[in-house]
C-alpha cells in the first residue's frame, strides 16, 4: 500500500502564492503518475494538474494554466504544486493522488477514478 501525506496549505490573500507538498511512502516502486485535485463542499472533485512520473511531462486544467506548476522529486517520492497569483476561486480542499496502474504514452489522466491512492487533503483559502 501507498500512503500520501500533504503539507503546505493555509490562508493567503488574492495574488499571493503557496506551495503544496505531498510525500509518498510504502509501495513507492509503483508510482506511474501523481496529480492534484480540489474540492469544495457540495461540488464534485475537480482535476487540477498531473505529472507523469518517469517523463516529468505535465498537464493542467485550463483555469490554472500559467499560474500553477506541478513538479516532482523522484528520489524523494514527492510531488509539489506551486500556486501563484491565487484567486478566491482557488479556495478548496486540495488532495494529492497517485496512480499505480501503468500509463499510456501521450495520455494524461484527469478523472479521480484513474488514481489509486489519496492524501488526507489540505485546505487552501484565498481571501482578502
């Protein structure tokens, strides 16, 4: 089994920046991709960003392109999400996730059902 531990959440003003971290432990030999999702009460889980573990190629939802950057440190089994120019609409509970199944070349996974392990969630609040 894989365990994911997230950190870096908090309160920030509009236009500010935060960096989230998510460290994986356990069966870390089975990492094929990692991703970030976010969710607000009463709404469905929303894809934010993903990174292919071997190639490092990334993919983002349109609303965060140019503002967020996902990256990884393979040696540390850790994924990061650098969030700049934060907006109130970014307020949510952010979850990191890990895919243990193999990936296809050129394909990115944006559905939560395509991931196999989840962190506990970390709250991001963007408010004046």
